């Protein structure tokens, strides 16, 4: 009888192991499909595939971070927030994820959270980048902190004089009389920190 229990236990363990291997292979295949679709420019399909994957594997940091990055590239900052938040939850020291999340918060109309996320990103660097200063400047302007907005935008321009959006934002913040002109589109493609690994396989 004891031998039967041992054999049954071994079979159950083997089946559980096979299910895990199958799930892993299935998610890897799905990940590969999403990457192939993105590489061929079919971003809508790639995003749909990656969404399905992160629903199955919410702890897949790379998939979550990539999904957020892709959504930013498609000008969907509000949609990029949840996967980037999830990725940062598992990798709290990831500077690139924190910066992309700050950018997503800013585009989604959440400037205070953008400042917090960008400061988290900046704490991982020895010095701030022009991108960080730019996002902080826009966020400060959104919450009405004119002095901080001016200081950060000037720092962004000093580090990257060839970024006209920063100069336009500085001009807008400097406009003292009347209503502020409408905010221009955020240049996500220039501000996103891209994932370094290709083809992004786990």
C-alpha cells in the first residue's frame, strides 16, 4: 500500500512538473510571437499578444516593462501605467522602468506621481539626465511650481541644446500674462528609455 502511495505521489509530481514546463514553453512561445510582431511593425497585434502574456504571468518583469514601453510609443500613457507599475513593483531599483513610469504618469495627467517616480529614477543615477530634467520641468509646471519648472527645463536645455521641446516648454512657462498656451504633445519616442536586450527572450 505504501508503495502505491509513493508511486501515486511520483506521478502527481511528474504531472505538476510537466504542466509547469508546458506553461513555461507556452509563455515563451507567446513572448516570441509578440516580439516577432513588434519587429515586423505590427504593434497593435504585438501589444495584444503581450497583454495576454502579462495577464498569465504578472511577475514577468521584462514583459510588463516592454508592454509599458510599447504603449508609450503608441501614445497611450494611461495604458502604460499599470504594466510599468507592476514591473517596478518587482524591480524597484530599475531606473529605466521608473523613468518610463514617470513619463506615463505625466502623459496621463498625474504630475505629482510623475515627480515621485522620476525622483526614484534619479536616485539610481549619479547625475540626472536631460530627459529627467525635462519630465520634472513639465510636471512642476503642471502642479504650478513655476520656479522648479524653470530650473529643470533650463537644466534640460543645458544638457541637450538640440531638444526643441524643452525650449518651447521653457518659453511657455516664462509666459507670465494671461492664460498659458496649451501644452504641446509629449515626445514619448525621444524620452522613453528603451530595453537594452534584443530579442528580449527571458
